[in-house]
C-alpha cells in the first residue's frame, strides 16, 4: 500500500509539473515586427495580432497561436529560381495571342497576406490558387492582345491589365491576400526560326516608319516654304496696294492744285502742262519757242553755242 500510494504521489507530481510547465510555456507568445498572429480558442479564430511584442493568452489546448509573415512574397510564374539556377516550365508559359501567334510569357507577382484568418482557413492551398489565378489572368490578357504589343511597347499595359484581373479573381476567391504588383519577365517566341521571321518583320516595319517620318518631314518642310512664299507674296501685294493708294492720293492732290491754278489762269496752265508733257514724252528733244509774226521766221541757234561755250572758255584760259 505504501508503494502504491507513493506511485500515486509521484504520478500526481509529474502531472502537476507538466501542467505548470504547460502553463508557463503556452500562456505567452511573442510577435516579431515582421510577423502577425492569429489567436484561436478551441480552433475558432478570436483575434488577429499585428502589434509586435510580448502577448498573453489562455494555455494550450484552450487557445493556440498561428504566426504568419507580414513581408511581401514573390510568386514566380513559368519558372523557378533556386540556388542561382533557373528552371523553366514551358507548358505553363506557352500561350496564344489575339492575332493567333504563339508566345512564351512568364512573370513575377508581388503579394502579401492581408487577412490571416482567411488565408489560414478559407483555402487548403492559397499559393496554388494564386498560381492558377495568375495563369488564368495572364492567358486571358495575352489572348486578347496582339503579338507586337506583347513583344515590344505594350508590356506595361499588359502588366496593368493582368494585375487588375488577377486582383479581381483573388478578391472573389477571398483567400486573404492582396496583389501588389505584376512584372513580365520574358515574352518571347517559341523557336529561333519564328524569332528570326518576326525580327525581319519588325525591321521592315521600322524601315517603313522611318520612310514615313522622312516623307512627313519633307512634306512639312515644303508646306512651311510654301506658307513663307505665300506670306511674302501677300505682304508684297499689301505693300504695292498701300503704295498705289498713296500714289493715287498724291495724284489727286496734284490735280487739285493744278485745277486751282487752271481756274486762275487757264491759258498759262494749259501751255505749262503741254510743255511738261512734251518733256516727259520726248526727254531728249530740244524745244524752241519762236514768234511767228507772219514774215520771215528768224532762228537763232542757241543750243550749239551753249555746247561750244566751254571750248571757247578753255581756249581763253590757255591764252
């Protein structure tokens, strides 16, 4: 009896020690700055802890704690990089574009856990759901895009559309994660022959665009020259117009003055106008005014004498 009692006492002490140790170990927990915790009571979620530090709870098995990271995760779609080596999965990356061309496309999805209880209990494998949703979103967007956009300048737009569609899918699945960014890694053609043919087409297109740009430049140059000539002609015409208007105004003023003098002495003004007109019409003709009294007309050659006058003066000086 004594030994049996002793066994009971030892067993009780052991059980009590286990209980005390369990209380000491499982009634507190720490949360790091990069972590978040879910507190469960008999398997039912009670609270989500995001503040770092020391926290207390009821001992196990009453309450339990599940810790999750708050960091940003990267999902590599179509390839896997491990220890500096890259393993590709062409079956996942091969897809058809909207203009019925085959391309290989892989990408990286940046995501993080924003609702820990849903991440833990709304799906058995949230990572697999995210991978499949990424495949669906990428194939949908590539399937509605042209190959030129996928291989060249349309990558940024494709990334944005994939991110939006993937975010909508993840929100519908309600697995407690959020998509932060989507980045296309490689979009290429399946083999070297197709790549070469596409390169030739791209080069031809670039040559075409270059020729079009050169033609537009020449067109703009000629248009600018024509515009300049047009402006010069218009400006000259406006100048001629203004000059003729001013000339006409001057002629009117001269006519008005002549008319005023004509009214004062019509005969003198008439003779003057005749003489001025003759001088304008026949500038090199010598005009003589003679008085014809009905008898013999006398003519005195004044012009030849005027021409000889310098010679006479010169001879006089020599003497």
